[in-house]
């Protein structure tokens, strides 16, 4: 991954050595010649993961609407690494806005988005998750409890796993039905209480350009700081000085003016 990241960064200083602007065409040529579909799929998946990871957009790796080709075109169209990275991330943000508006948030994972610096999207996503869970209330129809809609929601699928339910339809006469409906109602109450009692932190400041596009700061959006203990070789001259072994100082004994007398028997 690091090699790909370095190659993308070096693209702007030496395009001949790092010809990312030709990658899409090369991929099409490779696809037409490669006979093994398994090998082809593996290479394309690895390339996608490497590119997305290098640009801190790995949280969009499972979203088909964000293609590898579009991302490569986005960052190669710019003149600097910072602008190219921003363009690629803005593309992801545009796609996420459309998905959220449609309610298609299954692959927009809050923890992954926060890691990549898209934390300001999380409140909107969670609101849709809760709304989808409420709308998917299981009901008994034609003698069966239908859990299909509930299973398709993010909170609902987790709820069913917690209840150890492995099917989407249960006979209405099954004793499990009543317990499951009670557990669902309790889950709704817990969600509402959690939402009402939660102290919402101030959302991350989102700077925008004149045309309304978010501005990403490479330094500020990295939320996780890597802490490293300084090794002995990393010590400053001051710490070197302090870490030196101090030689024991010999304190001269005072000579007594009088000699001790021995006891006579």
C-alpha cells in the first residue's frame, strides 16, 4: 500500500516514472488479454484497495457508485497531490450525499467514515438507520411473522443476530414470536431514550469553497494520532546529557585531630 501511495504522490513530480494518467487505458488492455477471470478480479481488487487506502477513502471501497476509474481520473486531473486527493474525496462526498438522500446507507459504515475524516456524515446516516429500523416493524401476515424488511436494515440485522434468529419467517403460533415482538418494542424504546439523553458533541467544522464543495485539510482531518516512544537514538542533546551515568563523587573523610585510644585491660 505504501508503495502505491508514494507512486501517487510522486506522479505530480514525475509522470513518466509514475504514469497514473495511463493506468485506466492499461487496465482495459490487460482485461482484453487476460483469460483468467479469477486472476483479473484479484488484481483489480488489490489495485482498488491500494488506491483508495492511499487517498484515505477506503470507507468507500464497497460502494459500486465510486469506481476506481473515476477516482484515478479525479486525482490525475489536478496539478498537485493535495488538490488531487481533495478532488477524489469530494467525488466520494458527492456520491455519499446521493446515497443518503435515497436512504442507501448499508455500506456507509460510521466507524470507517470517521477514520477517513468523513465523520460529519455520521449523524445523517444514524438518523436514517433508526428510521429504517422503525419502519421495518415485523408484522404477522398470512400466519407468519415476516422479518424480511427488518433483516435488510443495519440495526435490524444486528437485532436478529442478538436474538439468535436465523430465518426471515416464523410461524405465528411459535412461542418465539411474542418474545421477539416484545424485544423489538424494547429496542425501540432504548433507541429513543439513547437519542434523547445523548449529549451531541459539536460537529467537525466543515470548510467549504465558494461553490459549496467541502475543503479537506490533510493535516487536520487525520483524527488518529500515532504516538511513538523516543528511542535512545532519538534523544535530544539535553536528554543525552541527563541520561549520562554520573560518576560517584568521593567525599574526602575528615581527618580527626585526635587519635582514638585503645582500651587497656
